[in-house]
């Protein structure tokens, strides 16, 4: 009986023992059923136009994520309790299916909400939740002068799915916490990198090698520089900046964050930042290309602080090194072009005098060039720093302010490297202009030529940023030099006319003396008029100044003499051959002088 009872309480040796059903099994089965039911619902044919992570199903999406996490945790507990449980295999299959759904939803959310997830549309909300502790980049001005912010406001963001940002973070955290890091990062990198690459392409960023660039002519290369100038601002302050914010929002793990951000942005960033270096190496650069190169240098310099703030990871050092290299190469290109510009001034060898003593093309070209160059004063201050000027011979005393000696150099007068360089180039130009005054047949015309050209230089300096670089003292000293040239011109051009009139027209004189003065005045004034009718003073203010000065010296004296003729008893002797002009006639003749002729204008 006892044996019978003992034998009946145990199964036969060949019988299969039924597995013990634990609480862990029950919990896993519960979450498995919940996950599977949601998978079935959101992958069924009836839900083809509906998605789990959308504004209309947000609660179910949260339920699904919780259920997946609970399933994952319950499987871990089950492994620790009953590692041989047959439920584990079934749970793993459900988890695989759940991950496929999450991957699909992750990719879809990234793509379908792209309009609101692109970096330029990142919201203030995401910024506030970010650990990205840098100053917010300044706004970019578009070609129409309007400002594009790097953050869309809440109203603009709400135009799409307001939960899109949170959905991305939720999906990523779920996949990572359940051990699917590789799958999550792979999807994220793939989608975000395609967006970055496509955006850069739409901004006009091309992948051009140095070899390809060297084969281009300048006109073609310039068509590629222009979109780069605008594109690099948007890329740095919007695209790359936004990618940093987005990555920090989605990933809390620092290594995943760095890996994702670097892999997504590095290729595009290097393509963007190597372009200026290759342009700086362009073999066909001439001084006329200076300003486009400076545009690139200034743009990249202005973005440097943003680049430092965005690319903060160790793996980003190659990007920052490339920016530094590009700025260095652009600086070298600018200095080389400036040297070529100075050499071209020194070698300018035209001999033909300018019609009418007008403004020489060299003066116009140099001063227009320097005026534009002065607009880049902040950039060239850095580029020209520690760049010494080589002066091969002493420079004229008259070209320096403050009465400096013949051995004076620009470095002795100005402290700013930019001011030194600008003063030096103007000195070179004025020395050239001084030499070009020699071929004129009349010395008076030589001085009028100097007046016109030096005045043009002064006016250009006074009306531009060159005044800030060269200083008020420079302007005053050169204005004084213009006045000196005017005095010499008047003496040479009108000295004989003035000496033909009596020194004191109110003093007693005979009719014969008065007649002699008038005859001499007629001859000399008519000669001066005929000679100078083709001379020009292009600057209207300077022209009026010269004519008013001459009128004040000539007309009052002549008018006094003219009026005295009527007082002579033998006034009949003063025929029209002797008294040819009234004072008003004389004023009219003077007013006709120094206007720019068509010939001089088209020269």
C-alpha cells in the first residue's frame, strides 16, 4: 500500500514533466498579448492610411511604447527565473515585430514631418530642453534684407504634428532601452544625413576638388561662390546648428549623440569649408577678384564663433581645422592680390596726357578700389597685420601729413596696419600722378591736372571709410595741398592777366595808362581764355571754387578800371577795340570755363 502510494505520486520515468507556469510567465504573456494586439491593429490593411505615432493616436502610441518596455523587462525577469521557458522565443518574435514597427514609424515621422523637423524649424521648446549651452546664433539676413530666425515660433511649429519632436525622442529611447541601439542609430543617421545632404545641395553646395576648380574660368567659379556665400550662413546657423539641437533632444547618451551628429554633418561640413581653401589656391586670381575673396573670408570669419559652438566634440576637430586652413589660404590670396595691385600701380607706364588736365584713369581706378577695400576694414585689419611694406626709395615730403621729412614712411605716421597699407597705396598713386603731370605743354595745365587728381583722392577719402582709416589730419593736410596747387595754377594760368591790370585801380592814372592796361588785359585775357577753354575741372564744387576765386581777383579790379573810362575827358579815344568787355561780359566768359567736354568725359 505504501509502495503503491509512493509509486502513484510520481510520474513514470518515461513521462514528460509539464513546465511550471510562473508569475513571470504570466506577466510576459500579458504584455506580449498587449503588444501583439497593437501591432495587429496598426499593421492591418484597415489601418493603411493611419499611423501609430500621429496626433490622433498619441495615447495609443504611448501605450505601445510602455507595453514594449514592459515586455522587454518581463522577458529579462523571466530569463532570470525560468531561462528555459518556451514563452521567451515567442516573446522575442513579438519584440522583433515591435522593433520593425518602431523603425518604420521612426523613419516615417522623420520624413513626413520633415517640414517641421528640419533644423530651421526647431522650436524654442526644443532649445529650452536642450543641454546645448551656447549662445543662440544671430539671425541670417536673406537677400531681401529680411531676417530668418533659426527657430520657428510655436505658431509655425504647430502647423504640423506638435508631438513630432517628442515622438522621435520617445521612439529612440524605447529602441535604445530595449537593446536596439544599432537599429535606432542606423535609421536616425540615414534619414538625417539624407536631409543634410539634400539641403546642402539645394543651397548650391557642390563637391568640387581643387583640380576641378583650377580648370574653371573665373566667371564660372564666381557663379559657384555666390550661392556658397549665402548657403554657408544657412548651413552653419540653421542646418548644422539645428542638427546639434535635434541630436541632443533625441539622444541622452553622449557617445551616441556625438557619433550621430558627427556622422550626419561631417562630410557636408568638410565639403562646405574646404571650398574657400580651394578658391584661395585658384591660379588665375588677380586684384580684380579681391572683393569676392574678401566676401568669403569675411563670411567665414563671422561664422567662426558659431562653428566653434556647434562643433564641440573631439571628433569635430577636423572640421574646425579645415575652417582655420581656409581662412589662412584666403588671407594669403588677399595679400598676394594686394601686392599685385601695388606692383601694377608702380608699373603703370601710360604717357599720353589726359585731355584738359582731367582725372587720370589710374586715379579713378585706385581710389574706387581702395574705397571698396575700406568697406572690409575689419577683415583686412587681420589680414594685413604684421605685413610690412618694403619701401625701395625715400618718398616725397609733400605726400606726408605733419611736414614729415623725406625719409618718412607710412609706418611712422599710422599705427593701424590697414591705415599704413592704404596710405602707402595712395602715396604710390600720387607719385605716379606727379610724374604724369610732366608731359603737359603748359605748366599751368600740369598744376590743374594735379589739382583735379589730388582733389579726387581727397573727396573719395572724405566720403568713405577711408576717412576713418587715414584720419582727419590726413584729409586736412591733403586739402591744404589742393589749395596750394590751386594757388600755383592761378598764378601760372592767370598771373599775366592779373598783372595787366593796375595794382590800385583807384589811383590816379592818365587816359594813356588806362588804355595801355585795357589793351594788355584784352590780349592776355583772350589768350588765357582760348588756351583754357578746353581745360576741365570735373568736380563741380572745385570748379565753382576756382572760378569764384578768379572772379574775385579779376572782375572787381577790371570793373573799377572800366568805370573810370567814363570819367576821362577824352573818353572818345576808348573805342570798342580798347574796351571790349563789360564786367558782366567778363563774368560770363569766366563762367564758361572748365566744364567737362564730351571728349574728356569719354576718355
